[in-house]
């Protein structure tokens, strides 16, 4: 049964790459020869060939992993959105299999991008990114990854352009808002960085690092007292929010309002 063989050799290849390189090579080649289209297999196979100094084959497989992971992700998202429209958010809430599949593909696509971006030559990877952006013109995830890549290379103008497109196409992508905020802070655009962090915090209210960065940025522009007033009002409305309490105390301390901080600590 060819389908079962493909699945078997794909799983054997992926599981053995880190433990038994010789066996992995056999399983990888067998899975590829049988026509496996697993992006995870392509990724692990690329790492295997990279370790064996076969850069051409490693790059080919890395590119295939990235393209296939984004293709699968786009298909899965389309199905998910169709089901969401038909069944509503309550109906989809229990669809853990599809949600887990989306999370898995998101993880693989990001891992494949990072492997391709940071393991191979710039003049080889950039054309791949440009081609993929033409294919996935509204993928906030892809724009975010490309923006992060250019930010890592200190090409900040290009990076900011891609990150702004990312949050435009996918406004609920926390990572893109956070990366954009870091870039804006680095460029000295503190108020823009604050706006990006506030949007990031609205998407993930439990992200401690965002609270701390906001405190530091408001302090830089001399508006820490205004921030503490807003945070104090929010805390009075919900005194069970432990994270908010922790960072309200931090903000009060940094604002020099020690008596108020002690009062909050004792509550």
C-alpha cells in the first residue's frame, strides 16, 4: 500500500534524523522516492543534507518545505474559515483537530522559513521570498517573517515596510505588532512603538514583557504618571488581575510613587 508506505517512511525519517543519521538517510530517500510531500520531512531532509555538505540538495529541500508548509497552511485556513462561516464560532470551538493542525502548520512554516533564511546565502533566499510574496499577497504571517528577516540584517526601512503590511493584512498577529514595536523603538519612534505595543497587549493581555516595555517607553517620553493612572483605574475595576497588579506596582515604583505601590502590595 503506497500511501501507508509513504506515511511510514516519512515518520521514520523525521524521527530518526536526530538520533541515527545513517538510518535517517535511507528513510528520507525512501520517503522522497515514494512521493512524500510532508513539509516536515522536507525540512528534516534539508538539515540532513546540509550536515552532509550537500548544499544544493539542502537548499532545494528547504525551499520545498517552506513552499509546501505555506500551501498547506493556506488550504487549512480556507477550510477553517468556511467551517467557521457555516457553523459559527461555537461550532468550531470543539474542532480541536483542525485547530491543532493549524497550529502545527504555523509552527512548521515558521521553522522552515527560519531554516531557509538563516542557513543559506542571501542571494539565494531573497528571490524565494519575493516569489512567495507574489503568491501569498495578503499573508500577514509571511510579511511578518520577511520583515523580521530584514530587521535581523539591520535593513530597517525595508523591514518596517514589510511589518506594516503584516499588521495591515493580519491585524491579530501579536508577533508582528511586537516586532514592529521593537523596530520603531530602535528607530527612535517611541510614540509609534507605544501604539504597536498597546495593540499587541490587546491581543495578548497575559504577555508580561509587553507590560514592562510599555512602562519603560512611557517613562522615556515623560508620561509614566498618565500610564499609572490608567492602570490604577483598571486595577480598581478588577483586583484579581495578578499580572496587572504586578506591573502597576512596577510602574508606581519607577514613577517614584512608593506609598501608592506599598498600598497596592498590601491589598
